[in-house]
């Protein structure tokens, strides 16, 4: 399938091939896996946020390439040690979340593009579209919370595909700034509030109809305490999407989940009921001993 009919994807591919030729095959790999549906989604994302702006696309590719290279190096080390680097949340926050240059030059573009370029991240996106969104009711009196907004990707998806109101919470002012920038590009920021807030020290009330929590748990020293607070943010009968990264070292990953069951136990202990889930690996292991980065995502409710 040719990408000539998708000008933003074509421009992105040219930039990737020039800056990081090692990664250039990822475009065709995703097309082979997911077909034209993937191309349409990726083209739409790039068109709205970058609009054929070569300079901005080059910057995003540069950030993504550095982010992906760092992840690969850490994965090689992790395969040998089978442990994450020992650091506290405050150390990770100083190194990553509060570092504007790191966030905007590497981390945020890397994460945003990974939603399309990494197989397991795109599968999680599809799970959200096909399994979670049908549970979201109509009516602008409904509200969702996105806790740990990251790039704002899932807040953007909720606002684009439903008419509910949203509130995002994060400890990084740079994540919140990027989220608002993304939502403005999609003309949905008028239905959203961004909040710099620690939900454990400063609980959020009232509870929401829906909540989203994407790959936050592994960033924490004690995710159970966080999940307990998160549970209070969802109304009985409401629905949430909670995901975590397994065996996936990163500069800010602290808590090591070795399998999806470990995450599920904590989610249920916090008072959630799991009604559906997906477990998606980044790639097929070459050896039985390979530790492969994996996502688990749970659709949850509360009685």
C-alpha cells in the first residue's frame, strides 16, 4: 500500500528515513499489521497537529528517535539485570516531568508518536476505541477524569469522539501544557480543564462518570496507594480504563510489574471490578527468556 496519498505520513516517513533509517521500516510494518485503517488514523493525527509543517515534523521525529533509542538501550540492560534502575519518584520527576527541555524535545513527542508506531500502544488504542468508548454515554452533563494526562492523547480521543466534559490531572506542568496545545489543535479545549494536582495529597471530588489512567502505575513507588485514591474518583456504575506497562524500563519507570496478574490484583484490591482487559506485547520474543515490553489495559467499574 503506497503512502503517497497520505501527505503527512509521507513527510513523516521521509524525515524518519533521513534521521533514523534504522526505524524507517516501522511505517510499512504497521501498514502490514493494521492496513489502511492505521494509515487513515495516523494521517489524521499528523494533519491536525502538524499540518505538513516540515520543521515541526522533523522535531517530532528527532524526539521520537531519541526516545526509542533510549528505550532500546534500557531494554538491553534490563534483559541482563531483570530490574529497573533504582530511583525515587522525586528523582524521576526532577529528571523527566519537571524538565521542560527533556519533556518537549524527547519525552512528549516520543510518547505521542508511539501511540501509532508501537504495535502494543496502537493495540491499546484500538481496545479503547472498540471496547471502552461504546460504554461512554451521551450528554454533556457527563464528565471524565484523565489522571496522568501524559501528552493528552486519550483526553483528546474522549473529547473528539464523545460530547462529555473532561478534566485532566498531572504532576507535570509540561504534560498539561502539551495536552492543552493538542486539544486546541483539535478544537476541544473548551470542554476541558487542566489541573496541576497530586490526587493523593489533594483528593478530587466529586467522583466522575468515567476515568482514564494510562500507564501511570509503573511511575510510582507505591501504586496501590494511588489506585486507592483513583477508586474514589469513579462513581458507582461508572467506567474506567486503567493501563500499566510490564517489563518496560524507561527513565521514569520505578515499579516493576512482571506480569498482568500483578496489576490486576492491585486494581481489584483498590475496589474496582474488572469487566474486560487486553494484554499486548511490543513484539514476539526471539527466545523464551526474552523480557518483552507489554501493556495491560483494564476496563473497570464500581458497584
